C-alpha cells in the first residue's frame, strides 16, 4: 500500500505562517529537473512511497520464482500430490462468516485483491461438500464446518484480508498455516474491526521476508502481546507494518523480535498517534537497516527516546521524517552516540518537534555524507542557541531549504560561520520565520556561488539589523533580490 496515509499528511508539509510563499517552495524533484549540471538527485521521501521497497520485493519475487520452479520440478518428479501444498482454514460455527459468504461470496472472507488474483486456487467446502456460496440447505443443525482451501501453495498471501472491515470474528485464523508464506504485505490492512491478535499467536512466520503494511490502518488494534513468539528473523521489510494504528499505545510483545535482517523500517509506526512507550524496542538489532524514514513520524505522544540510545544505525541512509511532528519530544541526548555517517537525507527529521530544547546533543554526529538537510529542524521554536553545531561537516550538503524555518527563538548564527556550503543549490526559506534573528554577519564568508534558489531565505525575520551585508555574496542580482525584496530601502 506504500504508506499512503503518510503520503497524504506529508503532502501538506510543512505548516507555516506564510502559506502563500510556502506554495512556491521548490521541491527536490523540481530542483533535480532544473539542475543544468546534473547535480546529484536528493532523496525525497515525503510520501513514504518507497521505491526501494518495491525493488526489494521484485528482487525477492524473482528469486522465489526460481526456487518455486525448482521445487515444482522436484515435486513432479516425485509425483507428490497437490494436496500437500494446500493451505486450509476451517471456520466452525462462525455466524458472521456464514452470512457474508451466503450473501456476497468469497470477497467478504478474503480481500478483494487476493480473491481476484487467486480465484482459481480457492475452494469452498461446506461440511465436506464443495460449494461456491453457502445456501440455507447446506447449513445443518449443530456444528457446521466451513473449509477454505487455497490450492497449489501460494507463497504470497498479500492482501489476503485487505479491507475486510465487515469480518468481525477472526478466531478461526488460528487454523491458517502460513509456514510457507514469504509475503504477508497488507494482509490485514484496513481491517478496522481487528482488535485481538490472539488467533495469530502460534503462526509460523519464520519464512516471511516482507511484512509491509501487514496491520496498517487497523484502527482498533491496541495490543501486540500475542505476537511475542513470532520468529521474524528472515524479515527484511517492515515498512508500514503498524502504520496508522491509532489505538496502539505500547509495543509490549515485540521485545524479543529478531529484526537483524531488516533493511526497511520506513513508516513502521508512523501516525500511531497514541504511542508513548517504545521500551520494547530497546534491544532491537537494527544494524542492517538502511531506511528509517518516518519510522515514528506523527507519533504525537512519544516523548522518551531512551530505548533507542544503543541502536546501531550505522547502515542508515535515510532518516527523513523519522521523528516528524513528534511534538512533545524534549531531549535528543539519547541519540547523541548514533553513527549516522552513511546518511544522505535528514529531511524533516525533527520537523515541528516544537518542544525540543536544543540540537546540541547531536554535536558529534558525522553528517559529512548528507546531501539534504531540508526542514530538518523546521518548527523547533525553542531553539535559541546552536553553538555545538559549529563543527558539523555539511560540505556535501546540496539542499538546505527550510532547515531552520520557524525557529522563532533563534537569535545568533555564529555557529554556522565556518560551514562549507559551496555545493548548496537550495537555500530557500532556510531561516524564514526566525523572528528574533538580528545579525547575519557570520554568514558573509559563505560560498553560495552554486546557489540557485534563495527565495525568502530570511523571510519574516523583522529583527535583522542590516540585510545589505549580503551584497558581499557572489550571486546574481536577481538571486540577491529574491532574498531582500521584502526589506524596504535595500
């Protein structure tokens, strides 16, 4: 499903007091197209629609097809019965199920996408007799056994119960054998009535590689404890897994998950707006992950990052939106020792974390590989002194747009005096809305000769004493005018 919910939210980023100007913001994609020198494309993950997820899935599918073909040849050679590959699920006296099958057919038991893809591989058996729909005559007094058979083993159970929001009784899922499944993507996505995962507690998911969006938008889901015995050690993709699970407030049950093979956590807990306790993730081995984008984005009640302080994120390349709009975060000290040296994007990482006191705990971060810092600290309105960022090596940075926008307590730019920004081409709105900023003199040494976009770089900064100092910058007059047009008498 590709983190569609976060896409909607991110499309409105970032909120500002100056909406009209915000609409003129040049996106990374626009800038790449306009770049005459074929500048390096900057990662843009605002929508959390991950091309790397899709590519990973395609690569895995190709691999598995080859394995499946080999297995089929062996099976044929040994004359094995197809029945050995069937997946069966039995429903016993499930009133809701009977009704929906009777009136609407298989698409109310399984997700519509799943049925369309696999309709020739699904049989319905009532009390041992083949059936297509349940009729009253087929239902007997006493216990009725409804059996669904998925023929010719499917390794991809994606979308199996997608948007089955009318199916209220999931108890019989304990009979479902998923031991050979490799993809469970969006399996229960948008099952708004799913509350209890106990029927899944003994599922064998040891061969699953992708859990992408498995429980996304399960808006009634509150507890994950039934998943505590799951063996997810082969899992590579966990993106969107619990996206938009708005009732989820703790992650108890995930403590012992082996996620050491995980490569993608993008949007895993994004928009879990009730989430406040992530202690269960304390001992997770995330050392193989490259994509942390929006992992906790929009978690509005999350305030304590201590459980993450020992995470090995050294392979991480994308941290964009990771804590976006975590509006009650106060302290970044737990992240002080993170090795982010491979990161190429910090876009919106702490955007609108309005209660953060200071970014100074991140003084030792090695950001030398990063290409995009856009809106990294936008809306961090309590920042007033950033002196410990003075040693950041931003020399590979290309996009600084909105980096400190609406940092309304910021008064001095001295820490940035020696920043090497010569590769930068976007400085739009970098300090826009820094209403207490008085002096820009520390930036006069900056080499911004490659800059193309400067609009409102110091917009809505009424306290600046002398904007005319920017005449020293070696940039064309039209670029200079785009910075200073709102200052009369320049």
